[in-house]
C-alpha cells in the first residue's frame, strides 16, 4: 500500500464541547465512510498516531504557551486569555494538552511515513489545525500540527523544500506565520477574503520576509466563489507558484469548509469542485515530487455528510482510487452566467495583484 491514513479512535479526544462546531464526528464519520467504500486495508493502510513530544512542539510553540495548555487542561475552568484559551472559539477542555499533542504527533507520523520512503502519500485526517500561533490558540486550534510536522521534516532533512497548499475556507495564518521568513517552505493559501471572514488576514501583499520573501502566497476569494473560480486559482496561480518552487514534498490542508453548505463560511465550492481540486493537487505532486504528498484534514462544519464525503474523496485521490460519482453529487444550483463572470473577473484581478506584488 502506498498511502497511509494516520488515525485511531483516541484522536476523538480533541473535543471542544458538544455545542462547538468542530465536532469529533467530522473525523470519525469520515473514517467510517472511507471504510464503507473499501479504501482501508486495501489501498490505504491505517497507521496509529503517537503524541508529539514537548521538544517537537517547541519547534513551533513557546514553552510558556505549552505549559499554559498543560495547566489549563488539568483544571479546565481556568481562563487564560493571554494564550487564547477559554474563548468561545477555543474553550478549555480536560486533557487539552494530551489531545492536542496527539493531533500534532499524528501529523509527524504522516510526515515520517512519506519521508521514510515507506509510503508515497499520507493523510492525517484529524489534523490541519492551521490557526494555532506560536504563543496562543486561535480559531479552534491549540497546537499547529501542520507547522509542527513541517518543522519536524526540516529538522530531519535540512535540504528539504516543502510547498504547503491550503484550500480551507479560512486563511492558513498560523502556518504562514511559522514559515514567513523560511525560504525552504512555500505557503499558498486560497480562502474567503479576510474582509468577510476570520481571521481577517491573507491578502496578496503578504509575501514573506527576510530570506523567505517571495515564498508566501495568498489568494483571497470573494464570497460565493464557485468551482470555476477555484479552477482559475489553481491553474493560474497555485500550480505555477508551486512548480517554480521545485518542492520535494507537497503538504495539503484539505479543509472542506469552502463547500457552499458550510454554516460558517460563504464560499460556493461543490463536492465535484472539491474533488477536482484535491485530484489536481495530487497530480501536481506526481508531476513535481514523485507523488510525495502529506495531507491534513482541517475545517469543515457540514459535519454529518458533506465533510465525510469530501475527506473520503481526498483519501480516494491520495490512493488513486476512482470512487463512484454519487459521492460527489451536489445539489447546488448553478449561478447565472453574468454573476459567475463577475466572480471570475474578481479572481482574475486578484491573481494580477499577486503577480504585481512579487518581490
Ligand atoms: Zn476553515
């Protein structure tokens, strides 16, 4: 088997509460669906995660922050406003450190699976917590498993070049921040514009700094952006930027919250569009880096059905398995041609700005 799914039931302990939109069922139902489609144990091998060590977390996070997460998880009623914990977005919960370190460790295992040569592709389905910052939690994210895994890969092989593609509806701000000055990591986030959506960043003029200047890319999309907008973004901006970078490995944050039904966002991607997008990223990895790709879950709040379908399609794309079209079936009415044209023009103009701001 060439593809690893890093997962076990312990990952459901990352639970921000029964009223929180980031429900653990997003992940468990996705894995059930992958199993129902016969992917697991045939083309995809399930590999157990382990907890990230303090040393591994400290490559990205400050010691003070990690200690605060440990403390608040031992007495979850305590409020740590300085570290972003205890907010409605990221409430404290029991054993918060242990649950979050396991998600981060799952990402490390996914990275090692590919780097060690045992697998060509891997998927840490419970991961993708891209909003966590160096010294504070944000946007449902405690430890930044994506950044911790990429930093781990760089520690193993200092010559590695990693292209990170983030298709979550929200800007991948924490990952961008972690590697803003790092020339070995390209970050490309396509997301609903920060003028309309959390975290309010991710504009074309954010291009990296110092030795990393030119390795950060952001393509904010207007609300309602359709499959055709994503296609334009991928073909005209994402793929050329990643090709020019010559990565050894592609990391993909495959958040499913750009779907038109998502309750927290206002984009217009369909399941068919999502499938096209993730298959395109996999093909890009085939073209550029021997198929080496490490995928992460991410956001996605249509948790009962849409997210499990999206992540099953992502797993299918990673395993080169053609799944029935019914899985991608969507009920979205197409936009009137003039409305779609206006959106495409807007995306085109943003791509032009991205080209203009190239350092
Ligand atoms: Zn998101």
